[in-house]
């Protein structure tokens, strides 16, 4: 019987500081036992528990895509004990990864148009989703792909090189925005995510799903915009966050009603959330 | 169904025979309260009790349990890699567990033994345990097991049931595990099944009649979760609560836990500890945001979980066996029976 609490050992291969405030770093991790990489078979939208021996575990969305082989990536915001320790680590250090955990939306999204709406550092699993959909083997499985992604300033955007590369493609419509900037070189949008969504997002129909990941304030103001654009609530998929420990629906803390965000989520449609207590 | 009788004169002798084959646990009196503890050789369980102060859940789900160990010494080849540790899952017997407490393990098992994930620690401990129940002839005034899907002679979760009949026990053997246990003790006085069944049935009726309080749960399943959650009664229920967590601590069906790392010099352990939905830290986000920031929200979570979310999730009754410990020990007299009735009858 496999112990679901035992992390796979991984080595930190590379650490990239992503944002100008240096509070977000991407950790590229390589499995120490190659057979563990096969066991860690994931899809975009899922998360994992990163484990630092002596500090503890934290649930973090997987930023790499399963189409990228040989490593997994996590972008970590420096917040508490474990993340602060992670930020002080160096390539070569050993940590652990437990997962993949949580559900993913890809059975639903196959053959559909996808509107990705992301804000701040919640863009990590959305990056995974975009890389996955743009993979030459997968792109034909999706219709139009729109991405609305906003951050406070240009320097706070994650994965800037990839954003620029996606901007030049014709099989994905990028709508990058910042809350404000005095950078004369800035050639993309300026405005909050809900505003840009209203201007740029396609209207809803039965073949279009919106995938939203961001801070509560962004979600709160984006939702009425999507209503206005005619996106049905069962076609809006949101990713929730909760304090978690076990990550497998057993330790009891991350529930909303009878659903555990770690195991039954973290993705819920707005239609599902409408029928759950507003305790998140 | 096999029945035997155990003459109380041969009780100690049988336990003595079991001693090498099982670790024996039973109720023992300490500071005027009974607690389950491991019995030393020759030590007898004390059956002169209504129920133990704490539920016996810790025998399967310890209050603190080591999950892994690790070395932080970089000279160690496997440093920073978590390692499983050897644990003692040799056969053990819980002697004299009350039927309500035994039934609680069945409710809790649904959480630790799921189609997707198996909690090794809980399951191994559970599977290595024999549950030798002791029927209740004399329930407490806070007991409401008969309306909580349970009862003083309830058999779910038991391997055998001991019924105290003066100078002997009648034993109803319920599983092969129970059979092995009885054989291992050398108790072999077969009893007539029909006559035994009849005596037990009569005693059961008398015991059930003594249970003075009840809860109504029939309408919970069809109530709207949102309406109950938004109910107007929660502030009143939570008003006196001091979030001490005693209710979750003594509850046989509360299973929530925390995971922490502890380090001493160059090595450490990952442990899990009982946690409680009564505490703000239980749900506090790293950002400082807390979805259950007020005590009312936490009290609501406890009762909604036991009496509605669990009912909805498993479709088979409430997450409560009616042992009454939380009622007896709550310092401000919050009574789950009243809360359950309010929820069951709420028409908001």
C-alpha cells in the first residue's frame, strides 16, 4: 500500500526570480528517482505539496505542463515559514513533492474554445494550461484560445519571455494588461482585468469555457462582466485556495460544505459554487 | 452466530492467556475517571464504569503520531529525504469498548479509507485491532445513541459483544477475528444461541428504555445546505462558546489533524496531531485571510459537518454516535441534541 503522505524526493535544478519585487521565484525540480517522474503523472490545473524537511509542506499549483518532460516547475510566492525557507534555498538542495493533487478540467475542455483569465501570481497553473494547449499535439483539440492576464505593473508579470512569444503567435489571442505603468515602452493594455475582459473577451456560448484564477477581488469584479458577456455559470471554471495540510481530503480543514477543495477541487464551476456555502 | 459464556472466575485466566498474543487495552480508573490504557500483565480492565472520559479513538488515531523521520546532516547520503518508520501493528485488543465508541470507528473509517486514498497509519492500526465490546446496561443521562443510529447493544464495528450477566459474561461472537480472540483466551463454554439471543434481547430492551434523551435527524437530509448554513440560529448557539475545543477533543468521530515538522539538532520527524475546527489557525491562509474567522463560523462548521455535510456526503446518517461526551464536558453547556433538533426543524 503506497503511503499517500510520503513525498517524492526532488533536487532543485534551477531557481528563477520572476518579478521585480523578488517575491516570486520559480523552482525547476528534477526527480531523484526517475521512476517517480512516471508516478507523478499530472494535468494542468492540479497542484502538489512541496515538502521541506524540517519546515513542513505547502500546496502549490504546478506551473509546468505535462508536455514538458524531465522536470516540474512551481512558482512560489514568499509568504510564510515554508515558502520563506524555499526562497533561501539554492540549486542542488533536496526537497520533496507529493502529488499530483486535485482535479483538472481537460475532459470538459476538449474541443472547446477557452478563455483564460488570470491575475497576479495565480497565473502559474494557467501557464501550464497554455503550454499544454499550444503543444503541437494538443492545439487541434481546442478552438479559440484567449488569454487575459494582468498584474500590478510590467515587472510583476510572470513568465515575461513566454508572454512575449505567445503575443507573436496567431493561434492564441493574448490580452496582457497592467494596473498602471509609466514605462513608455509598454505596448500592451493598461487597466484592471475586469475592464480588459469586458473589452477583449469573446461572448459566451455553449462551446466556450472561461478559466479563472486570481485574487478574490479580481474574481468578484470579473464575474459580473462574464455574466454580461453571456458566459453561463456552468461554463465558468474557477480555482479556489484554502489552507491545506494532507491534500487528499482527509485532514478536514479545507472544506466548503461537503466538498474538500484539495480533493474535490480546487476547480469548481461557478454553477457549483452557487450551490455551496459562501465560506471561501 | 456463536455464543459462549465466560464465568467471571475464569476471566483473569483468559486474559492471561491472551497476553502474549495481543496487546490488551481496557478501561482503568485514574483520578475518579476511566481511561483506556494498555493493561500490564495481570492487570484487569475495570468494567465498573459508564463510559470512559475520553473516547478510545487515540488507540487507532493517536493524538500525536510520527509519520516520517529525516536527517538534515549533509554528510548523510539520504539527507533531507523523508523516510518511513517501523511501527508496531501487532495484534491488539480493545476490551470493554462501548458499542457507541465501536460504531464511531465505522463512521470515521469512511474518511481514512477512501476509493482514491488510503491512510496507512489509521488503517493499519484499525485492522490490527480486535474490538471486544461491552454492552451498556446503565446508560448516562446524556446518552442518545438510540436516535443516533446506534444503541447500548449495537454490534456494528465490534468483533464480539460481552453482556454482563451477574457472575458471568454472555459473549456474542460476531467475526472470525472475534472467534480467534476467544479461542486464544481458551474460553470455550458454548452457550445455546436461542436462549442467549433471548436473554440479550430482553436486556437490550431494558437498556434502551433507560435512554432518556433523543435527537431528531429525519429531515436533515432533505434540508437545503445553504439555508441551514445561512440559518438565523447560529449566533445564539455560538454565543456562549469559548472555542476551547473540548468537544472535538473528546468526540469519537472527530478526525481532523494537523501535520508539523519537528527538528532536534540534525534530525527531525514529521508528525500529525489532532487538530480542531474550533481554532482560528485551522483555516488561516498564508495571506492572513481566514474563511472561518469568527467563532460563530467555527461552531457552525462543527455542527454542519456532523449533522449535514456528513449526511450529504455519505447518505447514511449523522457523524455522531450519541455518546454524549461533548454535552457532559462542554464548559458552557452547548448541547448537540438541541442543535440537531433546531437544524432538523429549521424552516428558514
